[in-house]
């Protein structure tokens, strides 16, 4: 999904003819992808021990924070892309 969201964001920026000052938005899907990879790594640590002895106190919190950041960024990017297209459609119908 990281590549798809980055491509959709870039296409949205291109279609809206945004300046290069808006290119920082392209980092959001990449950060979400890194958070997902980090979260998956921690989940792998949890699942690698059949007795679940590797689930120690800070790891679930770190995994949860990473997941919250990931899904928040994904939600913001999807809202930005959909909102931009709805705005363009509304302007085209005027």
C-alpha cells in the first residue's frame, strides 16, 4: 500500500498543479510504510516464542504507537486524495 498511496498522492499533487512546496506530503505514505515494517518486526518477535515470553512491557506499547501512527497517516492521505478529487469534480460541475 505504500507504493500505491505514494503514487495516488503524487498524481493528486500533479492534477491539482500544486507547487513543489507541497512535496512534503509524499513522505507521509513512506513514513506509514516504515511504521508498518517496524510494527511487523515487533509482532514477529512476539510470535517467535511459542510461550510468548518475548512479550515484555515496552514492546506492546511501541507496537501500538507505531500502528496508530501508520493508520493515522494512511487515513489522512486517503482523505486528502479523495477530498482533492471531490473538490475538482465539484469545481468542474460549476
